[in-house]
């Protein structure tokens, strides 16, 4: 299964559990920092979490952190890092067939697209993520991604609704694969 693929052979399960528990607390603090605009502090905490999961050789959990790390990097003005983190999270999610890395990455990818002026595509991507309870029922995602995307949207109401419908009709894994192509080769 995915959980076994995400943990490398020979890694002590207790080490993984202890590391994941500790980093879950660190990530929670860092997510709060992002919501409060303390981006540099969040960036440091998320980087610490990534390093721990890297040391534990737990690819999936490491990828979970990359989406929020991208949000912190965006807030800290590190645009190139946002792009790098989103691509890596999407690649890992697609490679492992893992839902959570993609769910953490899609809202950040949507913000990245909005920042690049591709607002209609940003609405589609966020709508795809928001059809799943993990994003749809999260005040945090709404605060850090949903509202900023809505604020950037100057689409006519009919175009906005059409973009939302296209996004809601898209499966998360298909969206992730499409975004990888788009983000890795932005010229097309």
C-alpha cells in the first residue's frame, strides 16, 4: 500500500511514528504562523519538518509538508521555491498515488497560478481541491488560499462559475498530472 511505499525499507516504524508525531506539532505551529503572516518563522519550521521526514525516509509525509512550505515561501517572497515545492509535492503524490500530498499542493498551485495571472486556471485548481472535505471543510485553506484567489479573481460571474464547474468535475490525480505538465513546461 501507499504507506509502505512512503517509508523506505529498513526504517524503524517507531522512529517514523515518533518523528511524525513531533513534526505534526511543528507543522501545526507553522500553519498557524502562515495564517498569521509570520512567513519566515513558518518557513524555518516547515524546513525542519521536511528534514526530519527526509531523515526518516518517509516520502509521503515529507511531501505533505511541501505544500504548506510553499505557502510560507510565497509569503516570504521566495517565488522560485514555491514553484519547486509544488512540483515536488505533486510529483510525489502522483508517483505514490497518494491523496494527501496532492491535497496540500493543489491550493498552493492555485495561488501560484493566480500570482502568474492565470486566474481562471487558479479557480479551477482550487475548486478541484475544494470538492474534497479535507480542503472544503478547512478554515485554514480558505484563509490562506481560497480568499486570496477569490480576491484576485476579476472574471465575469459566468466565467467564474464555469471555471469552478470544470475544477469540480476534475479528479484530483488527473489535475495533479496536468499541473505537473503545465508547471514544468510553462511555455505551452
